[in-house]
C-alpha cells in the first residue's frame, strides 16, 4: 500500500477576482521509504502539492490519502492531529523558536503527544540530537548556531515524533554549497538507516541527484516521472496517461 496517494487533485486560489489554478488533475502514488524530489520552476505547483500532502492546505477537488487515511473533509483539529503523529516538516527558513534552546526546539512538538512522559521525551530528544550530531550544542539557542546547525536541529525536531513521512520545502535554499551537501547527505543517511520517507520540493540539482524518485512539474501538472536505477529513466506523462486509457 502506498504511503501517499494523490488522486485527480486540483487546487484553485482566488487572487482578487481572478481564479488561479495551481494544480490541475494531479495523480501520484508514493511508496514508503522513498527519497523523492518534486522539481519544477517557480509557479509550477510543487510547493502547493507539498502543502496538500502535508495537510497544511486542502484540495479544491480530488482526494488525498496519507497512510491509508482519506484526509478529505477532516476538521482542522483532525488534520493537526494527523500532522503531529504522521508528518515531520523541514523548511528552508528553519522555523526554530528563537527563545528556545536546540534541545527545547526538538522537544516542542513532543509536548502535543500526551502519552509521552518527561523521561521519554528526554530520551527522544537526546537520541535525535545525537543522530544529527548536535548533542554538544543542545543548550545553544538558534542565534548561537550556524545555518547548517539550525537545519540539523530542524531535522531532529521533524524526526522526534517518529513520523512516517518528512516533507522538506527547499531545505538547502538558504545554505552554502558545502553545507547544503552535508545536510542532504545527512537526510539520505537517515532515509537509508531508518526507512523514513522524504519528499522534497526543490529546484536544486543536488537534491534531484540524491533522490531515488523524481517528479517534474510544470504549469500545475506532472510532466514526467523518474526512477533512479543506474541512471534517470524519465517517463513522459502523456505516455503514462495513454497506457492508463488503454488499460481502462
């Protein structure tokens, strides 16, 4: 069973009196354990698709299933509960709370999980700070950390809830080349060691090169799908649709 299924999803926005279609009849299936990049130019719909998968936004039409659960018609509280237990987020601007230490930032989402004791929270925080190699910086606040260190804290925070899925929106955009490479290598290692599913929204070629699946978007539609074996094998979206029609 797919971890994420997007079925004929469209998303419209109103800009003044003008209706803008950000996504048009997008369908996509994502298996557990993949390291997937959604790529495309600005305005292609990649961030909109990521927000819909993350239950931050809702589709105008179509259906989205996360871990077998149809999220259509869920209340904001129900979506918040699903996000807290199933999805971790890593943003290009880090989104750390400046008044909290690295340790406290990682612990913050765990406070929503009432079944965890203080000791269980402490163990998780220590474990994931160790995973991202920041144990000795646990008491540092964000302004005492470099950009790469702050992104590592954000990754530890995303992993602390034991999510099945981590969504990363342009995670290397605010990092220099070398630091970005290190962050990507870290996330790939976590993907391989723990089987955590990663989905990126990106136009960074380094991210695309690390991914084992690639989705290319343009004008609110999927234009090509790719699977990394010995090289990228890109399948044109029109041919995929033609096969679907023949098999219907």
